[in-house]
């Protein structure tokens, strides 16, 4: 998921979500064993709120703020 401020166009927010969704298209219809996480609006709201709490500054130019989401917590990705 990628997000950025609509007007300021500063730092982008990038969230990587663990999912097997890409594999699903190869194995359809046998997807029962796959982690097919669907990102809902409430997930995006959580990502943005949590990233702001962790220091994401969407109105300031710079490198993207990159996070991993493990299904429960948003953690800053080590680069």
C-alpha cells in the first residue's frame, strides 16, 4: 500500500503486507491454504495513524517512510 499527502506531495508512506495474494492467481481455485489478506479502509486508516505516531511526516520532502505490517502491528522497515 502506498499513500501520500494529497496537496503537499512530501514523503510517501509505503506499507508492505504479508500475503500470498500473488500466488493465488496461479493456484485458483485452490486458495484455502494461502494468506490472502485484503486491505480494507480501516486498515489504511490504522496504517496512516500509526505511521504518523511513529514519525512519518507526509508534508516534508524526503525518502519514503517504509513499514511492514505483519497482520497485527505496523513496524518500521529496517533499511
